[in-house]
């Protein structure tokens, strides 16, 4: 805090729950506003979730995609960071209940993100972990690597289940995960075992809808499916997963023996957002007004995956990082306008820049307004875009070097079974 | 396995328990011997323990100092790797009991390393974790970083205990740890908090003996103590720690309020080594014959921290990486000579190359036979030596870049509270 200037009687207190893309963008946008900002998170780091699947598949270290929130905001004098879990929101009292005591607010930004949804089957979670946190990623890494280790020493009858990997959900995360697991088996692990050949591992990508990558143009989705199959991935569309257990998954009509199921299908708003007053969509996201405020609470905003935002023409804003960032900045601008007594910036307009997904080595699909890319060019574009959006020179250099090294050697350097 | 040449009726089976410095060196030395080698480890990776304290203090990622044992031995046709825990050794039956079934052996190398010793107070372990595994290192990192987070939000009366770090044991690990914690607080964290000043953190290094770094020449130890004090570390020698609890440590006559105690004092042989037949030293290490074999079992060898080796003149071989490597290679040579019916290589002669410890940024102490170094030159030598001994080009480049980056920016890039 700036100690040389007198502190006015009451500077408006802005509490931001969540230091993800939305929360961090809101905090930064308020840097010059006459408010005190508190960013509350149960983790001490901001996580670059789009690359989390690379941690899960041994290509990147957690530290390459995570930064202490405190460090990112160290130069912003009006911001402080509190490592604590929000346990409830009292809208009437204007107070967030946290594990580190109550945090009163004049303005609140709820940016708590999403959790997995198992479509009413929480008991599947144990057998089909999802990918939202670093702990999730290292747990999946442990499962995948351990499956090969166990297969090496298992009787022949058990090997098939150990070497079958089922990925549920054909969105970008599922596609990237399936490609990465297939490459891990085909390249990095290929020559390291004596009794099993990792190249015989079976990777199955299951999607309930018509096709994978539903948000992408059909031609790009078809390209992605072809490239996945070239990597040895079995792509099953129009197929629902109706059960997950310790020995495998019920995939459509048949039971697929598998000791490693990865969940990349359902997403639900975090419990805190789901418990907010007012209407919610089916995934539990809080339905917000066009300025992102909560109905009847013009000082409370919900952004990112926690919010259901109906854009123009009824299009739901997608649950991706650029959307969360834009929403966080917009909420901050509304707050600043209110504090300064200026005219409000009005409705939130989401600008969709494009969609990207990588399938593997030298293969990605990219759709930007002006152009589409596939293959090697798409892959380079995908890589550069992700490096650009990483925070900090150090991580950009580290990730670029790791990717170059992986590309040259086909190795994955984080093959650690930990925990 | 080489499938093109016929496998003889019985190739001698060599089982190596432990993929650390000693076990890995033994396995590699047997590459051309007419034996089958099985390396058994409960971890899937070989760990470069000398830099583990840098993982604990947020300077390096675990993956930079760990490599899959399987990958390191992938080109050695006569070696296989088994991820399993050895639960017992039946010397009479010639069999190692493991969590993945029995492993019969003709020759056995026990390279199980060391665990912490709390001098008969195992209840201290919970409050004063030690540093032997990656999990230990990330747990200490979590404790150290969490202490600052908690202090930021704690009432003034609790801050002192939260910002006091006690390191027990003035050997190289304790010295390096104390210096690294002090630098973390003074540099990397300095400007990131609002309510506390990490530079006021108290780091106390407690050593029961006459002086720190007992294995080093007195002048180097005195230099290290001066440099530690310049970093703000309080060095207490001739002071025993007689208690560790949740609120602090009993240090000599007084109780030091501290929420973070790190144990770098006692070392004990792993339980498996301690349970081997025959005599043991006070730390539970198996006393071995001069060729490193177990008394009465010329086909069983104990190397590294698991063994008590009396060198010429009764000097005990130190528990450091070069000693373990040399012993592992020697055991392998004895085995190969026995298998080939050659004359045995005789007694193990340990060659002590030198001692190194770093205190912090641009300060280290180095003693090699021919010379001694301190200060910047010692630090560069220390860094180059450690990079040289790392395995693989990728990790050498990554660690060199991380150190350069840390040196330039005074930052630590792995400030993650995980788990």
C-alpha cells in the first residue's frame, strides 16, 4: 500500500474470488481505480489450464504453467492476495466467509471457475479422474505411467486392461489428451520396457455427440479425427459412456477393459457459484445480467466458467480463457465506473478470437476469423499462441525449449510417478 | 533382451535393490557381463539427491533432478527394471521378497540408501521433516511457503513463530538449506507481501558439534559460517536440539518458537539394510567385508549409505554420491570376476575427490585435493561440478538456465504450494 499518501476514510473494497484468468484480469484492470482489491484463492498460484494436459502427459513441469498470484500482483499497490478458501457468500451482509476469516466487500467478483461433472454419477470420479488442477494432472500422470509399469510385470491376461486408456469427451481437452497419451506410448516409452511394447497401447476417445471438436468447423474436426487415428487412437463418436469402474468403462453397448479412464466430458460451475442467489443454467452456472452482474445485486459480478452469459443472439459465451479474461476486465470496468460515478460501460460483448487444438507432433487445428490452419503450420501457430499467452519471460523460454527438445528427441522429461 | 542370440540355460541373476547412485553404477558396470540384471526400486526414478534442497526451496523442479531408471537403462540389453518395493531378503533361499512377487538372485547388491534418524524420537518426524525424497522436498517447500502466507494473515503475536525457520544439523545439507531459505526470504519473496516483510524472517541453523561442516577444513567452515551470518542466518554450534513440537524446537536451554523445523541431522540405514544378517554400526548400516560383501555371503554386497565400509586406517567411507558410485562399481566388478571365474579385484579403495557446499548466491566452499576455493569462484566451481554430474543434456541445460535466471533476477520459479 502507498504509505506516503493519506488513506481516505473508506476506499471501496473489491473482493475477487479466484485467481484464474477471469479473476486476475479483473484485479489488473482495477490497478488504477480508487479501490482496494483483495484476490482470494485457495491456491497460491495462477494456473495456465490450457496446457494442463501436458503436465498430465509428462511433457511439462507444473512450475512451467503456474505462477504465484502474489508475485503477479506484487507491483499493484492497491491489490493484496489472500490464500484461503471461500466457504460462503453472504450477499445481504456484503461479506465472503473464508477459512481465514470474513472478508467484507463493497464489490464482489466471483471467478471461481468450473469443476467436473459426472452427470449425476459422482462415484465415477474415483475411477475416471478429470483435469482441473495440478494435483489432478500429476495424479493422471501417475496413473498413466503406473499402468505401463504394472503391465511390464503383469500376467498376459491383465495387460490389455492396463494398456487401454479411455478418454471420455471429444472437446479440445479430450482430443489433446488422447493425442498426447498416444504419443507418449509410441515415442517416449517405446523402447524402455522388456516385457510389453508400449506401442501396442490402445487409446480410445469416446464422444457422445455427432463428432469430436463440436465447436470447430466440420472440416477441421474431420482432420483432427484422421490425425488421431493415424496416431493409433480409436475415435468413437455418438457413443455414451454409461459407467466407470475400477476395471473399465461401459462404452455404448460394450464394456471396455481399462485401468485408466480420463474424464474430459462434463463441466459444472464451482459449488460457490452454484449456490449464488438467482437463476442458474443446467451446469450450475449463475445466469448474469448483460453487464455480468448478478440479478438484484448490481455490485456482485460473476465471470468466466462460473457464469452463464448469454451473448447477442442467445449464444452462450464459451468456457475458455480469453472469454474469462474479457469478462473479468468488463466487470472491473463496471466497478470502476460505479466507484467514480461515471456512466457504466454497458453490456458485455464477447469477442471470439478463434479455436485451437493440437493433436500431436506437428498436427493441430486452428480456426481464426480470417483463416484456418492444419498440420505443421497449425501446430507452430498453436505453439506460438500458447507461448505468447504464458506469463513471464522465464516460462516462455522454458516451455519453448522443452517443446523443441521434445520435438527433436520425441522424449517426455517429466516421467515421474510421485505421491 | 537380445532375441537373436540363444539364451543359455542359466545366466546368473543379479538383483540390485535401489536405483540410486550406488545401484545404478553397479547396474551400468555390469553392462558387458554375462548376467541378467534386475534393478528394483519403489520409485520409477533415479534422484540426484545433492540438489534436493533446491527443490525444497523452490529453485528447481523435481523433474530437473530425476530421471526414470528404466529410461537410463533402456539401451542396456541385459538390464531390466522393476518398480516394486523390496519387503525382505531371504539370504538362505537367495530371494528378495517384493510387492511384485519374489525375485530370486544369484548375486545381490543392496543399495537401499539412508533414511532419517531422529535419535530415538520418531515422534519428531511430523514436526521436523527431513529431506530424502521428492515428496519430502515438495512437503518442505509447501511448509516454508505456507508459513509466509499464514504470517501475512496472522495476528502480530503469531508472526514470529511463523517466520522463524529452524534447520537442525550443520552438515552440507543443513548449510545449503539454511542459505537457500534465507535467500528465498530476502530476495524472491521480499516484495510480494503487504502485511509482513519476509526479510525479517529468522533462519536458525543448529549444530550439536563444535562447528558446522565438520568434514571440511576449519577455515572453509569458518568462511561458510560468516557467509551464512551475512545472509542473516543465526548459526548456533555446540547446541543440541532436545525437542521438536508443533510450536517450535527446544534448542539448548531455550524454546525457539517456530512453525517450520527442517531436519538435516541424523541419518540411519534403510530398514532393509538394518535387518541384514551380521554386524551393523550405530546407524544401522551393515558392516561389510573389504570387498563390500556381507560376512558369510560372498554373493551379497552392500553399497552406499546402506553400508558401513571401513577404509584403510579405519576411516569410514562418507555417505556421499561419489562414494556410493565407486562402491557400486566395485561390487559389480567383484560379481563379474566371480561369474567369469577371474581373480577378484580385491579390497574396495575409496578415492575421496573433495567436498563442496554452497551457501548461497556467489558463495560456496570447495576443497579438492590440490586446492581450496571460496566465494564466487567456489560457487561457479560448485555449479559446474553439479551440472557435470547431472544425467542427460536436457537437465544440464535446464538447470544451467534456471540457475542463470535465478542469479540474474533473484527469483525462484517453483513457488507452488501443492498437495
